[in-house]
C-alpha cells in the first residue's frame, strides 16, 4: 500500500463533512484537522472540499436527527459511487446519549452503509487522523476495484508528556473479578452502553439447552460504539470493576460495529449454607466496607441473604 | 429590487447546520427568517427519560463548546433541591473547568471570524493558541471537549500538585498570545476595516432583545452572572466585567478576548485559593421533591436551568434557557442594511450555539 502511494503522489484525497445534528464536538475537532499544523489532514495527502460531488471520503457526525435526515441523504447521494463513508464519534453509529428520542432517526446505517467507525466523544484529533488514514487507504483500494483487506496501520503512541502523566479517557475496561453485580454502572450510563444478562437464563436459549434452569453467571456487555467515554460508570463503581483505559485506537470497519464491545462474566457460586446461586462478594467491596474483614465476615460472605439472616437473627425475614 | 436567498451552513461557515432565508433589497439585507431545528435532538424529552445521574453526561453533550456550563449548572440546581452545600475545593475546581472552557470557546469564535475576513494567518494563529487550552483539557480531564468534571455534590476530578503546576505553566503560556491577539483585533487596520461599524446592535435594541453575554457587554450592558449573582467560588475571585460600547463585530471580539485574558487570571486565582478538602459533599445524596432555578455565566452568556423533582431519580421537569436564543434574535437588527457579503461574519460574531438552541 505504502509503495503505491509513492508511485501516485498526484491528487489529494478529498474529505467532505456532513453534520447530521451533532453537539458540535466532533465538528470542532474536525475543524482542528483543517486549521492546526500538527493535526492537518494534509499530512495524510487529504484536503477538505465544500462540494459533495467531489467527495472521496464522507465524514458523518451527529445522531441523524429527523430534521437533518433529508439533507444528509441528499449530500450522501451526490457524492461519487466510490466514496468511503466514515462515522465520526459514536452518535452516527448508535445515537450515543441521544438514542431513543423521537427527534433522532439514526443510526445512520439504517439509511446508508458505513465503512468505518471512529468512536470517541469526541475522538481526539490523533484518533481522527488515524481513522481518516484508514479511510484513505480503503478509498484508494476501492477506486482500484479491490475491496479492502487491509490491516490497521501501526499508529504512533501519543508523544506529549503530560497526556501520559494524566491519561486520556479512552475505552472502558471491565474486571469481572471485582464486580458485585450492583448494576450502578448501568444506572448512571446516559448512553445505555451497558447491558446485563444472566447467562443460562431463559433469554439465552443456546446456553439454556446446556444447563436448563441453573444460571451460570451474570454477564456485562459494554458496547464501545455507544459509550461516550464520560467515565461516570467508573466513578460510581464501588469496587473499581470498571475502569477507564487510555486506549483511543478504536477505529474499526463497519462490519465489526456490533462486535466491538467489552464483555465479562461474573460466575454464580453456590451458597455455602443452602447451595442456591449467589454472586460472590468481591474482596474490593469487603475492603471498602470493612477495611480488614474478620473471619466471621469471611464466613458470612459465602452465604446467601436468607442464610445470612438465619445465622444472625435465627429466622428468615420476609 | 427585492429578492430572497437561502443560506446554509456551508455559505455561513458554521460548524453546525443552520439555515437562513434572507430578504434582500438590492444587495442589502432587509429581512431575516431563521430556520432552526436541524440539531433538535428532543433534549427536553430525553432528560425526563434519563435519571439525574445520566443527565449529567447527557447535558454535557447538549453542546460541546459550552459543555461544562450545562452539567455544572444542572448539578447546582440539584444541590439546591437537595440542600447540599458543595465543598469549597469543589467550588474552585468547578470555576477552573468553566474558565478553561470559556477561553477555548472564545478563541474558537474569534478564529472563525478571522478566517471569514480572509485573515488566514491570524485564524491559524488563534487556533494554535487555542491548542494550548485543548492540550490542557486533555491532560487534566482526559478529553479535549467534554471535561466530565461535575457530579452531584461536587466534582469528580482533582488537581494534584503536579497537575496544578502544569496548569499554571499552561496559563503563563497563554498570556502573551492572548494579549497579542487582543492587539490584533483592536488595532490591525485590515481587521478593523472589516469589523468596526459592522453588524451594529444599538444599546437600546440590545436591551429590547434581552441579549446576554459578550453580545450584551459589547453594547455597554454591564451584565455578567458571575458578578451580578455570584455562584460557587466567584464571590471570592477578583475580576471586572469586560465592557465595550460600540456594539459592533469588533467590540464583541474585544470583549471575548479581554474575557479570555481575565479567565487566565481567574484560573490562577483559583489555583492559589485551592483549599485542601473533599471533592464531593456526598457521593449519593438523597434528592427530595422540590424545584430550583440555577444560573451561570456560560461562554455565550447567561444560562438558566429550572429543575423540578418528585423524590425519584427522574426529573419531573427540566428546562433551560440558553444564551444564543436571545442573541440570535438580535441578528435581525445587526444584519439590517448590511451587504450580503457580511452575513457570515455577523452571524458568527454572536457565536451562535445551534446545538444549545435547537437542542
């Protein structure tokens, strides 16, 4: 790919932006890639155009509002057939925080195929450039008639020293060993990015056939294409099971949209009293509650609520 | 000769979709019809379907240029209902976040206008200076636009001594460039030729349109929420309201750049006054039934929040008035009799926030 680029230095690849009703975060950051030398798209052999019919790459921002839809689709149709469509930020992919509104008609792939997602809220300019570089390679391959087996180009790690000192808010990471299934993360997530389901439960037909009636564990799924990287789940997580990583290398092909998630499973263990399934108390929670748990607490933690009540007040209170 | 033209975001050089139907007499503007709604995401509906915690993040995405003002004002309203007093350290940290956003927002507005009058070098310079703020935001908050600084009862970020020193160095680095930009907008003849006496909003009309923020202060209206009804740490901070009298495009930019310079000083004062202590009053305070109004000075002017709760986690009603709502009504006055070529500049001179207004 690199060699081909050198052989044909000629025409810059032209970028055209379509705002489908965004909060302007992604748009302002895209403006930075036209105005600030360090992040200028020219370094990728690209330039912005104001004419949709010249567009090689469409950069779509926003959740696709009802009012913006027709204009967005008109601009999309005006761009040449070989165009590569990029969803910038999570809004076009999932609606982000704006999903489930009467005024939002997205996600955009309901109306048009998206080749590449660049998640972020908004993506930092480095992530925008990495995404645009992938889109450019895809466009070059496509205009030669090959569709695209391509590897994500190796990306430079952020060089600026303070950003490493105070890491940026990137992809979320889940540690099931610390999770106590309180579901506060889902409660505070504005984007509905976090989903809990019970593995082996009715809903999970595949697993049910393997183990009818006995749930194996609780599964958390966090969809990176809906997450807005606010970190509120991690802020309210009592045990630190959810944490913010500095990973912003998140651009991926449209076909991967729904596979791009974080998943973890918290297994049920049998109650040491009656054997009914319970979620074990994570050491992180015990530490938060008791600092140094006594042997008695260590024993109680293996009991289900009913057995605990039996132990401490001699009967189960209903 | 009367004609009607339609202008969209590409003609107006706006980052956001906004459409105007302009009535012309010859080549002069005679009437204006703003056609909003492109960015309407049904926010008032959405906030009622999200609980109070989710709304902190949702409201931060109401608009990314004033993204800190929304959650901080919303949290103030909740704290008012809950009777929670936030710790003093959190008050200072909220002010730091607000002022950082103000500087970046004002610089973006001035940069776009420089571009519109063909001052490409100045445009790129203003954007470069703004990058100092963007880098600071990313280093301290982890994101260049949405800071995620607020939570109910306080803030959820801290300035460690290292981070405070880093921020102080960045503020020092802002001073000379901000002064230089102010002088450019004040004295550069090429810029004056395009901005002085352009898009004038006379003081009386400004009062009639109830404009706020830099648009009002450029007409000599001494109104700044931080001064008139101080909230948070602002009653302990030294600053004066930036005022201009001319009411034109130039005056609005001078107000903005003077304010940006003042914000640098406010951040320095906050860093100096940052008392040790907790960041948040109570991680999960009980929110009883009640109602409250909170207001703050967002980069574009006075931002008012009304909140009514019923004791559950979901707001019963949440309503806000954003500064651009009044300011863009005043465009009719500013644009009247102006040549078509000046429309994009004048529209951008009120720093319209369409995401806030359409919501």
